C-alpha cells in the first residue's frame, strides 16, 4: 500500500516535471513564431511605406511637371500676344507717320491754293470795280438818250411784264377750267355708270298686301270660324284685313303697316300648323308673335349690317335698322334702299379715293330716322341726325345724314357721295311708286287722328281706308261715351282729311271678367 502510494507520488512528480518542461518547450516555439510574424509585418510595412513614398514622389513629380508645362504654355501664349500687340503698334505708328506726311503735303497744297485764290479774288474785285464804272457810264448815256431814269425804265418794264403775265394766266386758267369741267363730267358719268352696274338691286316696289298659302281650301272655313268669329278675332288682334275670295289655297292680308302684316302672316301660319283656331288661341298666338317680333327685327338689323360690312353699330341702331325692313318710302322698302345706298357709296368712294367704311356707314344709316314712329316730331333727316349723334357716330356721319336731302350744305366728300347714291337708288326704274305712298300716308294720318283722342288704346285703318276700328280702354271710356267719341272722331276726320265716299268709324269697348275655378 505504501509502495503504491510512493509509486504514485513519484509518478506525479515525474509527470509534473515533464509537464513543466514540455510547457516551456511549447512556449518557446510559440514565442519564436510570434517574433517571425512581427518581423514579417514590419518588413511588409516597410515595403508598403517605401512603395507609398515612391508613389507620392512620382505624383508630386508629375504635378510639378504639369505645372511647369502649363506655366511654359501660358508664358508662350502671353509672349505671342505681346508680340502681336507690338507688331500692331508698329503698324499703327507707321500708318500715323504716313498720314502725317500726307496731311502735311495736303496742308502745303491748300496753302498754295489759298494764296492763288486770294490773288484771283483781288483780280476779280478790280475787274468788278471797273465793270461797275463802265455800267454807270453806259446808264448815264442811255438815260440821256431815252430821257428816262433807271428807276422809271424798270417800272415801265415791270408793268409791261405784269400785263403779259395776266393775259397768259387768264388763258391758262380758262383752259384748265374747261378741261376740268369736261373731265369731271365724263368722270362722274363713268363712276356712276360703274356703280350702277356693280350694284344690281333685286328689289322693286312693295305692295300693301301679303299672300299666305293654305294647305287646302278647307282651311278657309276654319279661319273664318263659326259666324265669322275667328276672322274677326284675327282682324281685331292684328289690325289687318283678311281677304278671302275665290283664289285657290290662298288668303290675302291687306294693310298698309308692314309690321302688322308680318305679325298677321306669322300668326296665321302658326295657327294653321298648330291646328287649334279659335278666338282665345288666336289672341294668345298674336301676343306671342308680337313679342317674337323684337328678336326678328334685331336679326334683320344684324343681317343688314353684315351684308354691307358695317360693324361697331350701337344695339339700338341695330334695332332701328331692323324696323326699316318693315318701312316703305314710295313703296320702296327702306332697309333694302339703305343697303343699296351703302353699296353704292362704297363703290363711288373707292373710285374717288374717299373713306369707304365711312361712306358705307353713312349710306346704311342715312334713313334711320324713318324707323321712329309718329310720336317723335321732326323730319326723318333731323331725327336721323339726332339719333346718330346720340349713339356717338362720327361727326362726318351726322353731317352726311343731315345733308343727304340737301337741307343743309354738304361739308365732306362722304356727304356728297351719299347724296348721289341716295338719288341713284331712288331714281332707279321700278324702285318707287308714288301713288301707293300717298295712299299709305293717308291711312297713317287716319290712324293718327283716332290715336289723338284720350282713352283710345289702338286704332286700325282697314278696308283700304274706308273703315277705321278704334279699341278704347274700358276703364276710361264708358258705354255711353263711345257714341260721342265716334262722332268726335268722325268730325275730325271730315275736317282734316280729303277722301272719296265715306269712312266708317267703329268704336269697340270690350269688357272682360276673368275668374278661375279651383
């Protein structure tokens, strides 16, 4: 047992000694390896440092070389510029020296010429003095021979020349005047004939009737209505006579007022298209058409301005132009006449070199005063002039309208052109018919007499002026008063109008009571 323990102890000691030796041996090997690694690392670092140093040195050398090259290049360019400047300065100096020499030569030449001229001037002055002496001597000799002084001789010569000049001038003026008259007459004929040829009008006199086509003769009976109530309602609402005769599929609307005829025509066509024809519907349609006529009139005015290329008109002027579509002068439609005059003005103005736009504008607006109803007093030229001024038309236009019937003197070439164009349009064969105009004026005066009485709402001259129907305001005129009113109107017609036969005065007082069932 003890031996075993001793053996074990000895084994442990031997193992410890051996282990210690083995550890030292192993540690020495490790330390040698670490030293090798350190030496390798140091050597590697030295090599890298040397490589970096060489690279930096090379880079620095390259930069130095590039800077040197750039400096030398810049220096070379500067040197070349300096050389060029020196060369240019040398040339300029050479040029200046050359010019200086040239100027000095010129100065010497000028001084020589100046001396020469001074000598010539002195010589001329001496000669002039001698000539003046000779002239004085000769004048004295002539005065002694003629018995006249120099001043008297000049005056006599002046008078003789003046007389001859006056005679020659008078002959020239006479010749020019005769030529101008001849040329003006032929030129005027040429311009007017050209204007007439280029402005071929397609309208003639308008009559006081309008024909409405019917789809069939059966429609005549529907228009007349039971016991004639429909036709009476139409005539009362429109103030137009409906003439129904044997003419197949047609009804004639007779009336001197074109606007009323147009309202009656449109109303009748709408009633036939609708199919409902009775007094209530007739009144409703006529009222609607009267409102629509405002837009129709405006459209007519716009179309007229567009056709003659006149722009910038006031809206009220457009409406007045549209109303001219439903006005006639000696049976000539006033709007068609105005358009024709505008076109003629433009053509004549172009030939004479006048303002074409102003001339056409004056032509279109010259009869605008005829669009105003009878409540406005004055002639159509006065009214037209006032309207043109009111709507800011140029003064040339206002003056041309005032002078187009030669009531005042024309102050511009456009006014003279307007006078000629208006006369051409009015005098064109077929343009006007005075008998119809006289008839229409008589009917208008007949209606105006009735309208002049208090309480009269509307008055319509019908049946070619043989009857006048007056609609009164029921709240102002009673049943008993209408008898006296009809007598007063008839008496005034007798006093103020001249007419064949008799005129029937019909006063109508209509009372309506309206109630609604709910």
